C-alpha cells in the first residue's frame, strides 16, 4: 500500500520509529509493509532460506531474511532515502553488510507474493532491482507453487523460466547450487 505522502524520511529517521512500524521507500513513495505474511508464505521463506543456507555454510556469502536493503550502496543511514525489505537476500560482499541494513545490491533477491504485494513485487521492485543491478531475482507464487527466475543480462532481466513445485532450479548466479522445489513447497500446507 502506498502512503499518500512523498518521502521526507531518511533511513536514520526510520530507525528511530517504533519497531512495529515497517516501511519500504522506493522512488520517493512510502510503502507500508503491514500486515505480517501468512503461514504458507513464512514456511516457503524458511524452506528456501534453509536450502540456501545449507549450500553457503562455511562460505563467504550470507543468506539473510527480512532485512532492509539500501540498493544504491549508501552506508550512512542519514544519507539513505530509499530502501526495500525483501523476503530473502544473498550477499557475498561482506563490505555491504551493515549493522541494520545491506548497503548495495545483493547477488540474489527472493520475493514471495501475497495479494497485497503482487503488483509491487512484479512491477515496482522488479524495475528497481533491475536498475540497481541485482544479478538474480526470484518471484515466488505460493498460490500456484511456482518460481519465476530472472537473471540480469546487459542491464535487463531475462526470464530464465517458471519452475513448478516438482522441478529443480539451477541457480544461475552460483555454480553447483540447485534448489529442489519439492522441499520448498511442502504438501502439508
């Protein structure tokens, strides 16, 4: 949901707000992140993060869920006026990991759709991540149990494919990493 005011809020000011308030700011528009995602959404996020974490254990890349990401690389919160909160990010440059946020484009971002975020994830964030140079972007659709994978080529996203709950995704950005979606889309939901 877009709040009516233009962004007059810096990331430093945002950090001083009540912890229950969660916003994203993109192109000068403030987006309210409430309410919390449903159980299926959270379960998919946890399963995906687990799969990624198992691969990256003892490696330099970090898998982080629900963290503020300042895509343009600004490290000082008082200079940041745009940030997003993806469901999952993979960051391999430890210089980008700040105390409260990621400063710069992650290697891979995963967004899990909900009714209230579908337009934003498929259009607004898609364009924002593409412009910022995020190497790989996954859009997960819990209702249809699919994952759309996009890879950056010549500054634009190329749609690699739509993968269903019985397929394996070979992650383009990381050699030898594959995610079996039967572990992500469990039948008990």
